[in-house]
């Protein structure tokens, strides 16, 4: 009776509270056949360019991109800034085909980036950026969120963060087939999938991203002086086939999956549950970084064609006061060189003996598959642990959720929820008062430490989502929410 009462009453109470807060913001529309001169930005008479919309928008406003291909002949620059309580929104229109921002008319030139975002507090979601003359997008502002976007066949890194970019979130994005024709001394030497590099600020966060077949690296964290001592976090991100071109041939780039830094600077890189495989060179590469590197539950497979090239490499001394930690990680078909890292419960350490029999599947082809409708990564069984593997329950607790008697090794936990809810904050397959306590504890945090609907706020919309997921599933491993 108690469960049934709260299951009905709490959502009603929260929805009534939410309904008391109406919004007073403008909404505009873009269309591939829209007109910046004769249109008024309405759904029936839309504009064409993002540039036109930006001149009309105020903080809190939303612009929707209707589906189709936008053939742009000029760059898009966005400098407007909102606030933590009033963002700008640039979103794909729900239910339409995916919008494609086609910059192929721009010449290959370092100034011809597709989108330059120097403003702050923007939330962008659901569109593609194709064939810009340089970066598909470069972010130079703060507290922006880019979600469920794709960057491909651009003439430099698909998405770059630089020039002081801080506290930006890149969520469930793909970057692939980027190749810089004009790079010197060798073409292909600069086009990474994602590039939080050069004059980067701190606090940037990547979640659920994929990078493949970019001519240089999957993720490049190289810093330039005087930039120093910044922190970047990657969680649930995949890097594969770095250093290969669209046609599958080898490029002239470095070909590392995750390049963690540069020779004289301190880039403090945190990687959680990341996956790096089939890259031309290293899987996880120090690249002379002198800063701290933390790798938890990461998996590397067959980097450098499974030869002496390293799946994991931290082979040079760090600066005083900085540390490298590798815990609960998995390596298969590749070398390990971690002379300057503290290592604990990794697959290459005693008592583990790791072979392909420890995994359900070692064929990575499914990693190219389409994302789910909400933008999350596809469900694949590549490098998932097989029943009976001694890597299950063999790890060390590092603060990440786990199922069983102890954490598993590698990027994916064996067992547990297969349909986790955003509101299940403690990972126990139930949305209950324990989760509500966590939500209440961080209420008012900025940037939000919990954001259930991924809009950049922790507000009543998140409470509404929590209400709809209240008391869902249970802790019974036989239920449909468990594998």
C-alpha cells in the first residue's frame, strides 16, 4: 500500500509544482527552403540561416532546424551569451529528418570553420555538420552543451575546443571521416575526431561520444604554452580506426585513439569506461604529457594491428605532484607500457590470465551501428565479458556503479540494468528515495552535477522526469530491467 500511494501521489504533486512555472520565451524556425529576407522566423514562414536566427534570439529563446540539407555558402559565427538560468537553444525539430549543415561550398582554408561558437550557455542538439573548410565546429566559449550531433568529412578536426573553452559538455556525438587536405608538412596530420587541445580551458566533459576513421587521432588533448594544468574528462567514449581514411587506407596522421597530452604541459585527463580499438597506433597514449592521467575501467583491443604498439602507454616521468593511475582496465591483442603509472587490478596483472575466451565477442563491426533514438550509444556485445570470466567481480572500487560482489574489469559491467533510467542515480535498478536524496543534495549546483533531461539545467523539468520514472523496475535480477 505504501508503494502504491507514493507511486500515484508523488508524480501528481511534482507536476502541479512544475505547472506553476510557465515560460515566456520566443521560438523561431529554420528550413532548407527558408528565406532570411522575406521570412519572419515562424514555422509557416521560416528563415534559412543560423546567422539570421542568432541576430533575433535573446537568452531563453529556441530556434528549431527543420529537417533536410542546408547548403551554406558562408561560415556561422555565434557570440551571443546566455546565463545559467537562461540559455540559447538550437535544436533539430522533433520528428523531422535529420538536419544537415552542408558547408561544402566553402574552400579548404583555416578560416572556413563551419560553426564558431564563442558565446556561452548554448544548448545544441540533433544536427550534422558536413564538409567545412576547417573544423566542423570550434567551441571557444563556456558552459555550452552539444548533444547528438555528428561532424564528418571536414577539413580539420570535426569538433575542436580551444581558445579558453571551459566547462563545455559534448554528449553522445559522433565525429568521423575528417581529413585535412592542407595540413603541412603532411596532409592528414591535424584532423582529429574531437580536439580539446591547444589553448584549452578546464572542466570540459565528453560523454557517450564516438570517433572513427579520422586522419589523425580519435581524441587529441595536445596543449600549447602557456596553457597548463587543465582538466578534461571522457566517460563512455569510443575511439576506433584513428589514422585511417574513409576508404580504409592508412593516413599520414598519428593514429592514436586517445592522445592524452603534450610534452611540456600538464593536461589532467580522466577516462572512465572508455573503449579504444583498431587504431593505427596507440590505444591510450601519454604523448609526453606531464600532468595527471586517471584511467578507470577502460578497454583497449588490437591497436597498432595487435603488434608491439601499445594498447596503454605511459612511459615517461610526470612532473612532481602529478600522478598516473590505471585501475580495472582491460587489454587484449596489444602491448602494455606503463612504467610511470600506479596499476591495480588490471587484466594483465596477476592473478588474471586474459584471452579472447573472456569476451562474448571480439568483432568490432557493430560499433559503427546507428545510435538509439535518444542519441545514446548502440547496444553491442563487443568486448563484453563472458560468463565465467575471472575479470567479473575482479576489480577495485573507484567510485563507479557496479553489480555483484565487486566491480568488473573493462568498460562494461557484466549483469545489471539493461534499461537503466536516468533517475536511477545510484544504479540499483530502482528509482526511489535513495535517488531523490542524491537529487536534493545537488539542487542548485552550477554547472549542474545532475541533469536528468540533458538540457543543461537542474530544474523542475528534471523533477518532472524523476516523477515519471518514480518506483520503476526493482532489484530482482529476474525482472525485465536486468540482463
